C-alpha cells in the first residue's frame, strides 16, 4: 500500500513538472515573458485527473485576460494524465514585480 502512495506522489510531482513546463509556453501578448516566470501562478494542485491552478494577472483589467486564461486551460488539458484544468483567477495577494523570477527580471531589464 505504501508503494502505491509513493507512486501517486511521484506521478503528481511529474504532472506538476509537466504543467510548469507547459505554463512556460503561455505569454501575455503585451509582455515577452511567460506567465510562470512572471509569477502569475500562485498554486498548482493535482486531484485525480484535475489540475487546480490559482493564478493572477499583472492588472485586474488586463485586456488579454480571456486569451491568457484560455491558453492556460487548453495547454494544461493537453497534458497526458490531466483531463480538466480548474483555473481560478485570484487577485490576493496582489501581483507585483518582486514575484517575477530572476530570469524574467533580467529579460525585462529590471536587473
């Protein structure tokens, strides 16, 4: 039984890694950095074949919000082992530039 639990944990870690890799292909059309490195992804949890993702936007009135959310949903649902992407758009905590990866800050000239 413990081995099955270990396999499930490894599978979840593997799926999370695949999700992160896929999220790095999603870009805000106005910013040349992916949503993951921008720090817009707050949570990734796997429950069965559902990926629960909490994410935010750089601004609540982002004109590309629908495009970005749909791109995330389609790409995550395209991962083998994930049937549904449950994406929650949240604005707490409010996004700020400190949430970006060092690479994103460098790409955008903040370092």
